[in-house]
């Protein structure tokens, strides 16, 4: 073979090899009675996903770590979700809202593009803390309800920053909610319970709660 032919053959062979590596089969993961179709993830990612859902399910409120009077004033969980805070009904609530989870672009964190289809990318696994993964599932699950509770543009002069994406200017971005019962409201309500019961590092939970609340503009 002449050098050009060899080069072409090597190139085609590499492409074929690459496409084989990237094809990952569709699998089902079953949590209790919930059947989730997942596709495109590596073994490590699939296990991480399973661990995240199991962690959500294992949340049990113990004694309050803040004053009860403050808890009563700020807790929105039961009002929004329709049940009191506990990992079992919460994980069932989340799982009911997804029928399949697929691997997306490496730079995707998580998007609920269509009702019930959650797309997750590498950043979900590499850049987030355990608590961030949990609240993201709650956030994305809320996008499956009714008309999807789409976000609104953060207003001109919006003073808050995105701690997770420091390069992004939130002003004018579809990263706010005009309603307290959208994805940010549910995310904040979840984080407040985590903060109040001290279930994760309380400082992280408190900061994430404040940041989530800042996205609700009225
Ligand atoms: Zn969202």
C-alpha cells in the first residue's frame, strides 16, 4: 500500500474504534417499583448515579439543628411537595418524574429537555459535590411537572453571581424564576431541610439555599 492509502486506512480504523468505544448500551436500573432507562454512561458513572439516588432515598430527618420557630417560618417543603421531608417519598417523587436518563455533552451538568428525559453530562460527575447532585435531581424533576416551569431571564442589574459558573453573568440569562413554585423554589425548599436538619455540611447547605433563593424574583 502506498503511504496515502496506509494513512487513510489507519484513519478509518481509528474512527471505527472510536465509535465502538462510544457506543454504550441502554440499561435499566430499578429502584423499588420505579424503572429507569439509562443510556450512554460508563460503568463508573452508572454506579455514581445509583449511589446518588440511593443517597437521596436514605435522607432521614433527625432533630432540628436550628430553632424550631425559624424552621416553621422558613420551611416550604411540605407546602410545595405535599408531604413532609423524608428521603423515601422524596426519591419516589423524583423518580416518578423521569422515564429515562441519557448521557449528554461532556460540558452538560443536567438538563430535563423533554418531559421525563434527563440528560446528564460529565460535569455532573466531576464538578459537583454530593449535595449538589441531589438538589440538581430535585430541580430537574420539577421541570417535568405541568408546562415544565421554564425559567425567566434574570433582570437587568441582577446583583447575584453564579458560584458554580463564575464566568457566566446571570443578568439577562434564563436562570431565574418568577414563581416560588418553580424548579428553584423546589431546590431551595429541599436545601433548607438539609440545612435545618444538618444532614450534610450545614455551611454548604446554607450557602446553596441562599444562592437558590436569590434566583426567585418577584
Ligand atoms: Zn432549570
